[in-house]
C-alpha cells in the first residue's frame, strides 16, 4: 500500500518590537529581522525548493524574505490570508494590562484568553482552528508529497498542532511557539498516490515542535 507524505515546516515570524506593550493579533505590524545568525540557521534547517506559504500580514513576508536572503532557495510566496493570526477584535491596540482589567474571567496563563472566548468583534482560538483547517487540507491536497514552508503566527501553528493531534483547543494553547522556531508536521495519506490525492486514509506525524535553529546535541553535533 502506497503512502504520500506531505511535510509542513511551520515557522513563526520574527519578533514584533514596535507594539509598545499593545495587543496586535491580526494587526499588520512589521517585525525585526536583524538577527542574521538565526536566519542563517533557518536557511540551513529548512528544505530547498519547497512551496512557500505566508499569511497576508507583512511580518510573515519580511520573515520569509530574510530566510531567502540568508541563502535558502524559495519560490515566490503564496499568500493564504486564512492562516493569519487570531483576531482579537476591539482588544487590538489596547495594552495587555488594560484588557486584563475588563473581565477577570479572561485571565489566562499563556494566551490572551480561554480557547473558546471570543473577544468583542474578534474571534476565539477555536474559531482560528476552524479557519486554518481548510487551508491545510486544500494546500496539502494540491501539493501531495511536497515540502511546504509556512511562515505564520504563534496562534496559527498551535492551531495546526491541534488539528494534527486531535487536541481540544484549550490543550493546544499549552504549546510554546517562539519567534523564528520551526514546527514540522507531516500529513501521511495511505492508499492513494499523487494522481488521486484526498482518497486515502489520513494520519499525522509530529516531527518537531518549537525547535530553534542552530541547536546542537552534546558533543557539538547539530540536531537533524
């Protein structure tokens, strides 16, 4: 029985440093791409000639451009607006501390609010998962067996992990996804081939989560 493996290499964008302690979510802010060493590491870690997917926000474009400038051969990016970060609606532009004062029930240990909480005029993390899932399915079906480098956002990558692992949205928020880290998830389709994508049995394999480029094993050998 044949299997087709599509490799998703998720990269969180470079740090946003201009928000002045304000929530930005789906706001279109630039990022800081000055750390040439980490981009050199990404260029060595990520596969060449992969399909490049970004959101429609400039910080993913800038990050992808910096990876390419570090020496990784990538095609022109393909924009997928639905892999943009969670929209926090009316909270965007407000200071984190001010939002926390509005409702004690929204306090969260490692996210802005519980997974099923929808900020005013925004969306919940569960909504984000529902938005991201069809993109992953469609792009995978259109590119079976390929490497896909997806430069996206912390929330988006947690959503991809929730989809791959079948996690409750709240559990998925417990993943730490650092800026410029790499998370790789493989979609395995058994019983189909490139000529008949979408007709086999699907499963997922999680290869790495939140890996920073350039990390080494004891003794100095690079992690592969």
